[in-house]
């Protein structure tokens, strides 16, 4: 043992992250589609946060453009509610994109609220709730699955034609919403 205070520590460190790569690859390939679905749900939460934030800004601009004044108390409630939703949606979206285990509870809460968005919001949020709480979703969002992802960075999801079509439809809907918001602002 060295007496120098600049010497590296001499204690042995156990490697707890040892994982069988072949088993990890098989497990990752089995749950790769579920990973993609949960990350896509994260994208939807991020999109919902953006839409809510932009809609709130458009509402405020439209109200002030007409020379109306908001009552202070309802305006504060509306601003607070919108801000809380945007922060929650971004937090859940980022958590799902990174497949964090803690995201199941706030994701469930936001999805239950989203069930009120008839008819499309009900369907989308019911699917998200199912994906968060089914057996495959519990495995992918488990802490132990993080080691599988880290051991197999070379395995990636290949998007299907259906995935690309759904992404195109969502992009078109978002672009249409932005056009509507710009029309409100002008």
C-alpha cells in the first residue's frame, strides 16, 4: 500500500454489471418492438406538450389582439394548469424516450386524463396505458433492463412501412395544427 495521497485507491471493486451478452441480445430482440412503442408514446407526450404550449400562446395572443382583458383569477388558473401540463408532458415524454422506470406512475396519470379526449385521445391513451402496464412494458421499464440495453447498443429497431405511414400522418396533423395556429395569430 502506497503512502502517497495521490496514489490510486487499492481496494478491489466488484463488477456487478456482468451480463451474458448472448442472453442480453436475445432478450433485447424479443422486446425491441415494445421499446419502440414506449419511445413513440414518449414522442406523443412531447407533441402534446408542444401543442398545449402553442395553443395557450395562440389563445393569449388572440385575446389580446381583440383588445379583451382576461379576468386575473381565471387567467392565473389557466396559465398554471397549462404550465403544469406542459411540464408534466415533457417530463413523461423524456422519461419514456429514455425508458426510465419511474415514468410509469406519471405516465399513467396523464394517460388517464387523456382518456377524456374523445374519440382519438381515448384510443391513444388506452393503448399507452396498456403498453405501460402489460408484461412486456413492465420488463422494458424495469431497472434491470437498462443493463440489457447498455450491453447491446448495436441492436436497433428497423421501422416498418406501417410505422413510417403513422409517423407521416402524425407529422401532417401537427403541420396542419401549426398552420391553424399561424392563421389565428395573423
